[in-house]
C-alpha cells in the first residue's frame, strides 16, 4: 500500500492511503473518458479469478491514481470490454468466462456496467443460438452502437468459432455474419478505424499454436458487412498472441508485447513494439528509448489516451 502524507499544519496531519490493485492478467479493460477501467482477471498463474473492478484516472497523466470500483457479481476473465458510443459511459462486457460452475458458463449473457453509478445489470437478450459463449476474443463497438465479436473459443466445450456475431446495443439483439471458408480464429487484436474497417492483427487459428502471420491482415467492413485481406509490407514482425493494439490519432496501430505460445508466460516475440501504418499498410519497428520502458508483457491491457499509450497489468514474459 502506497501512502501519501499531507501535513496541513503543525497540529493536524492526515495520512491518505491510495490502495493499489494486486497483479493480474487476462482482465477486460476499457477507457471511459479519462478513466481506464479493468474488470476481473486472474490474480495468479493458478487461475484464481478476481471479481474486482479498478480504474486508473489518467486525466492528469503525471499524477495518475488508482481507484477501486464496485466489484463484479462474479469473478471474470478472458472477455472483452467495449464502451457504448451512445452515451460514452456504459461498458459492455462481451463473452468471457465467469467463476461459476462449468455447466453454467452462460457468458453469452452481456454484463453491463454503468460507470456513472457503478451499477451492474445483466439484461436478458435473445442470444443462445446465435451468440454462444466465447473467450479469447476482442470486441469493438462502432458509432451506431453495434458491437462486433469475431470467432473465439467456447469456455466449456472448447469448440472454436469462425463467425462474426454482432450485438446491437440500441435494440439489445444479436445477429450474425458467417465467414465462408473462414478459419476459426482467436486471441487476435481488433482495432476499429474511423472508416468503419476493423483491423484484425495476430492471434491463432484452430489447432494449438497455429499463429497468424503478422503480415496477413484480416479486415471486416462494418458498413458493408464484408471481409477482405491485406498483405502488409515492411519489417518482419514475430507472430503472437496476448499482445495489445491501440490506434493513434494519425492512423497508425501500435502493437505491444505478446508471446508465440498461448501458455501466457512466453517465450518473448520480437519486436516488443511495432507500428502498422494503415494508410501504406507497412509495418515498422521504431527505435524507442528504453528509459522507463515496461517489461515484455503478455495478456496485459493497453489504451491510447491523448498522445500516451497506457500499458497495465499482464504477465512478465520469460525471455528467450
Ligand atoms: C500454484 O499451484 C502450485 C501447485 O498446486 C503451488 O505449488 C504454487 O504455490 C501455486 N502458486 C500460486 C502463485 O498460488
Ligand atoms: C469463485 O468461486 C469459488 C467457488 O464457488 C468461491 O469460493 C470464490 O469466492 C469465487 N471467487 C470470486 C472472486 O467470485
Ligand atoms: C452518465 O452521465 C452522463 C452525463 O450526465 C450522461 O450523458 C450519460 O447518459 C450517463 N450514462 C448512463 C449510462 O447513465
Ligand atoms: C462520445 O464521444 C465521442 C468521441 O469523443 C463524441 O464524438 C460523441 O459526441 C460522444 N457522444 C456522447 C453521447 O457524448
Ligand atoms: C445457463 O443456461 C442453462 C441452459 O440454457 C440454464 O439452464 C441455466 O439456468 C443458465 N444459467 C444461468 C446462471 O443463467
Ligand atoms: C504517425 O505518428 C508516428 C509517430 O509520430 C509516426 O511514426 C508515423 O509515421 C505517423 N503516421 C502517419 C501516417 O502520419
């Protein structure tokens, strides 16, 4: 526990303690205005669930502070969080695995968090057949209030999916876009561009550790509901899972961390940090000062706030 001592006068002194979260990985995260929220996660390599919710207040980047919010109803991992563009304050947790008995992994239920008042709701939505529960996904929401979830793996049967399921938050209903001849795909990152294209990077295909080539970029057009592929040029980037991706203001995607093995602990893949320019579709590996650089991480969280890419939690990787 980190404590700050404020001495207001010779007579009174107050100790204000800022609680810090314990280490964790595989949490879901979402940036709501200047608050970077974290939901659940595993707090040890023995898969101990946490149901904690924390946020990092990044409003003043030089004095970021941790705040504990209302716990989730149950422990939660391996899902993905999106902020509703309708109100910019509702967080929707898509998929994931809950700390309930194996027969009841109904994680196609959507857990909704109102960041204004820290209230949770789990609305009943017509889902079962379309939106079977899935983990190892990355969900993105577009400006119409639609949330796009590609592929993933069933937390109970371990079946892999190749479809795109779409949740419309404005009418609280699911729909689905099939992917003909699509590979079953999980553990990618998904980044929505202002043009409405979702850029899928890295991850793995059905069959243990068949990693996607980083030069093969899968694209989904949220306007025409159609798929395409791009072959990216530039430097060679190691295939990975457990990485993070953020979109910069000038239209580049920065990826960080990850590993070539889904066991979460490594080995490290190089480079740690890489930039995909989505105008020229070229990868680069910028030379960045190692001063204050984070360690190599997997299954961490990242968000872009202004000019800052904020990286939190995750597993330290075992170096090659
Ligand atoms: C994980 O489990 C193993 C075997 O049960 C135990 O030896 C180890 O201490 C546990 N580690 C943690 C971090 O709980
Ligand atoms: C997870 O479930 C176990 C068994 O039901 C329970 O003991 C534990 O408190 C739960 N943890 C959380 C964070 O919900
Ligand atoms: C949260 O508060 C803001 C500002 O008052 C409001 O615009 C927004 O709709 C609220 N969100 C929810 C989910 O109640
Ligand atoms: C939500 O945030 C976006 C981006 O900052 C903004 O364009 C939009 O007007 C906001 N919507 C609401 C309802 O506040
Ligand atoms: C999960 O779904 C099953 C079958 O549809 C149902 O019987 C069960 O009550 C559900 N569990 C929860 C926790 O909602
Ligand atoms: C975006 O900014 C980064 C960092 O300043 C730079 O490396 C990159 O070339 C820029 N991309 C574009 C498309 O301007």
